[in-house]
C-alpha cells in the first residue's frame, strides 16, 4: 500500500483528501504545515507528498527544499498545490515534481500522482 | 532533475462554468444557471417545492448527459417520493437508477454521525461519477450534529468535496423561508428561498435568490408555479426586462380599422410598434374598437387578442354582428384569440403568457382586453407602474402595435386608473371614449388624448354604430357642445 503525506493547513481539505486517498487504497498521514511534515517524515517514510504552498510556520516550498536535502527522502515525488499565482511558487520549482493550481479536480490531481508513481519503463 | 509539470488549467475555470437548471426562469435569474461545483441551499417550509425543484434539476441534468445523486437523510422511503415525481412530465423512469441515483444516508447518519454521511457521499458518488448531488434533510443533519462546529465542518467538507469532484451540491432544508440564515448556511455559495402563502383564496408561490457568489442575479421575489410539467419560475418582469428599446417610432401607421378614425392624427392610424390606451367607461366602445383593429389582420400583419372577459366564441359572435369575420381570420391563422381566467394568475405569469404569445404569433396588431385583468392581481397595487412600463417596452421591442382597454367608472372617460397608475406616461397614445346623455339619446364620443410624435386633432368626435361597426362621424355636429357640459 503506497503511503502519502498530505500537508495541508485547511482541516476540511485535508479530511476530504484523506478520504479520497483511502478510497484509492493509499495509507494517509496528514501534516498541518511544512514543519509538521518534516517532523513526521522519518516516521512516515512516504512514497508521495501532496502539499499546499501557503501554510503557517513553514510554507510548502521551504518544506520541499528541506525534503530534497534529506538523503533518505530526496527522491520522494512532491506535488505542490496552491491557489496563488504559480510564479509565487516558481522559486521552489526545482524542489517539487508537479504544480497543481487550486481549485483543482481530484481526477486531474490523481492523474498526475499516477504518472509520478508509475514504475519507470525498461528500455 | 526533470522540470516540474503543471496541471492543465481549463480556459474557463470549473468554478465559473455553469450548470443550467433547465428551468428557463431560474436560469434567467441566475444569468445562465448554477455555478459548477458550487454548494447551494434551498430552504422553505414543507410544501414549498424544494423536492420538486431539486428533482427537476436532476432530470434535466441527466438528460444533458450528466449524472445525479439524490441522498436523503430522512427515514422515509425513496419509493414514495419517486411515485410523486412520476406524476411530472420531467420524470424519466429509465433514468433511475443508472443516471439519477437515489440513496439513503439515514443509517450512516444514525450510526456514524455526519462524518459517516461525508464518507458515504465520497464513496457512493465518486464511484458513480455524480456531478450533481442533492442532499435532502439538512435540518436532520443539523439536529444530529453534536455541536455547531461539527455542522460547520460538515458543510465545509461538502464544499471541498464538491470542488475536488467538480460536483454541484444542492442542500434542501425544511424551515420557514423567512428564518434568518444560521452560521453554517452563510458558508454556502448560494441560498434560495422558496415561499408559498395564501393570497385571498389562492396560493402564491415565489422564489428568491438571497445569496449567489460569483455572479449577479435578478433580485426580488419571482413568481413560481408547480403544475404537471414541474416548476415554472417567472423572473420579476420589471427587473428582468430592462434592455433599452432600439425601435423608434418611424412615422409608419397601422390602420385603426374604423372609418374616419385614422385621420384624427397626422400619423394616419396608430403609430407602428406603439402602445395605445383606449380609456372609457363600460359600453363606450373599447372592445369594439379593438375588434376593428384585430379584424384588419392579414398574413403580413397578424393579430392577437389577449382577453380576460368575453370568451373567444363570444367575441367572434359580437364581431360577426358587425360584419367583422374574425372566425375566418382565425381559420386563416392571421388572428389568434387567447382568453385568460380573470383574477387567477399572477402578474408575471400573465406577462410572460402574453409576451410568449406575441413572439409565437409574430403579431403586428395586439389588443389587450383589458387592463382590468392585470389590475385585479393583488401585486398590481405595489408594482403596477414599473410593471406596465416594462411590459410596454417589451411589446415595443417586439414590434407589435398594442391597444389596451382601460376600464373607467367615470362616464366622462377620464379614467381613474389612467391617473392612478401613471398609464398615460407609459402609453404612447391615449384614446379617450366617453358616453354623453342628450335627451333620450346616449352618444359615444371619442377624442385623442395624445399621440406621441404626431400632431393630432384634439377635437371631440362622435362615434356611431352601424351594421358594419363603429365609424367616426365627420361632422361633429353638437358633440363639441355636449362635451362642454
């Protein structure tokens, strides 16, 4: 079962995402902000991180930068989401794998997740 | 590392796309329909029409290729509701359950509370790819919530769910429409109030949009009806029809059909696409003037008679006694006579029936017999002047030349309703009819009160009745003297 770390300060959003990930067969952990996510990283060892950008204490961009710097988690795919202009998040673009602007449809988000988690093709 | 990719952003964000309700009046009020992925509250007392409205929207949505889910939190069975819905023409048995799916959340609510309902919604509706969801029984949910915080959380999660799934949600709540909005209700994207109340011996229904995020709406109370076709909503005419009338009076006149009458003004008849008030007491000749007018119908100038008093058969008979063959015109489809029940319909219902008939018949001659049919509606007292102004503008815009009879108790013809409701300001032209007693004889007199944009003969003329109907006597004789008395 793949493990996803949902980093989201908006409680309702985190709850619904959790429900939808569970329905897709994921094991879900929720962190309320970037700092909380880093605190849980070693314990959860996620296969995927879906993070909001604007959050208290530590934003999603800083969190992604720190994850990339942690040797154990440097390759974990990160999907950044935000209602802000993508240019605001651009400065962190080398630290995440995909950006999805809010409000987004679950189907669009999940299509990206499936691409990120798909095993590489043998050449 | 590969550059990150960005999700496809649709040209029109989901949040601004529309979901038409399929109810023309509602879609007009909302300027196109509900916003996709919005959460809307329909509130009203039992019997106000919430369930019918929600089901009608569902069946319209699935007819257009969507999928709808109808979830009740009540203990009652769906079978009974479906039995009632089957009576409406919008209901399609074959759409249930493949396209419209009915499910009860009663057990989930009882056993696991509101979070159980949210889970059920997410699982059931997602697997069925529902993009319109009705949740019937918000009051039940509110009563089951352990705290206001829980209830707000439930509504908040519904909003997130609807946004993530691109699913529009209708919440139905059985409370008096006038109840103030509670905190959780203020969180939704739109609130509709449905009312039904007694007006004399008849029930008047209305719909009001009290909140609608992301778009302007037509404000105020809009008349609503429920019949075999479901719900019909009539946007309040004076708020809905505000487009400027481009048509200008261009000097073209439409013959009155009464010998000697056309020469009373410079235009040579009623100016085309104008509105004329025929004012006078009972028996002064208003209806007959109107019958002459519609009796001139041709395939190029079709006519419509919109009446409240005499039935079409009686009108045809009256006209026939003056050699006006309306029956033949009806058979040729150059004339249509529509009768409306007096005092049974609302203002907007009448207006939209009239405008729809004008559009359908493309009539160039319209006779409304008479204004009393509108005056008898309770709301006229409050809305009369702006309502008539809007109606007149619409008729001008449609290019029809309109006569409407205005009843007056005043035998001198200075009709009270004309002054009381500002009708003279609304009408382009006024024809005054009066009755004058002279010894053993009662004479009919006519004068032009005004003709917009035309010079006119203000003198009073006598109207006489012959075997071929009315005619204006060229020589007024003693009529002018009589008018001075």
